[in-house]
């Protein structure tokens, strides 16, 4: 009876605060008492860019387009579970409720554990951050090595002298357009399902893209094919309808 009341209290408590348990999944069986190692948080570095022409906010907007959400989820460490244990998954939260497989004998119900580390933002860590210093005109970026490289590329593109050629870049692929519109090309890339690529419209004639080489390669070919003069108006030279 005690075991029954204990379990009922846990389940009732979860339902009472609005949790939904839509899935019950049997997990691969770990060794008894084994706890998975927690995900290691990425090491973040800081770099200051002294801008000469560009405004820090313009670079930050481009970073946001290419990098997305500045927070990433860090999964909580797994609970110690006995063989035969069952995990109740709580989507949208960082924790999990585990019922151990120790059996009903001896007045026990295996190992009963709840872990919600990850709720209310505790399961996130900043992936990158950027801000500007108005007095010095500086851009300050904190992030991983790849984030710093992307920021460096964007600064090189946006802070260069007018009409200067595009610089050599590390991660970002930049396209200086002669005929096509950067916004239209970005929309075309999205419609074609290049989900692994991120685009940033730096100006009407300047498009930045980041993604794996096997994705940015076809995008470069696409840009080459579309950045050409438009076809003549099909109505030019055609007889006009009489009124």
C-alpha cells in the first residue's frame, strides 16, 4: 500500500502542475548504477573588433541571421537506472522521470527518481553573445571558435572600404551580385529546402551564406546561374491590341 501511495503521489503531482506524459519509452539497459556523463559545455572565447566604417549592430544582425538562437540546450545527465527501467519522457523540459526495474519484492519499487534540471532555462548555456561599445565603435563577441570565425568574416565583409573586393574568408561564403537581388536569392534558397544553410542579406547586392561544403557548393552554382541579366520583356516588339 505504501508503494502504491508513493507512486500515486508522484504521478498526481506531475499531472496537477500541468505536465503531460505522452510517451513511455523503454530505454537501452545500462549497467546497474551507471550514470551517463553530463554534456560538456562549450568553451567560449572573447574577441574585440575595432570597426572603422560599419556599425556594430549591422554585424550583430548578420550574425543572428547566420547563427540563429544565441542559446543552446544542454541535456541534463542521465539518471542512474536499473536494468528493466522505464523512462517517462517530458517533452519541452530538461528532465526525466525514471521508474527503476528493481521489482516489487521486499517492499521496494526499484529506484524511483525525478530529475528536472533543465527546466526554466537552467538547461541552457549561451552559445554566443555580441554587443557593441559606442565610445570606441567596437564589436565584442563571445562564442566558440567557429562563432569567432564567422564574426571575423562578417567584419571583414562589412567593414571594408567602399568598392573594395571581397576579402578572403574562413567560414562565410559571400556573393557580390551584379544583377540578382540578394533578398530574392535568399528566398529561393529557402524554398529549395537548403535547410542546413543559413543566409544573411547584407545589402541588396550582397548575400552571405554559411553551411556544409556539400550544401554551399550547389548554392554557389545556383547563384552563378541566376546572377545574370534578366530576359527581355516578352511584350517588346509585339503588336499592341487595338482599343
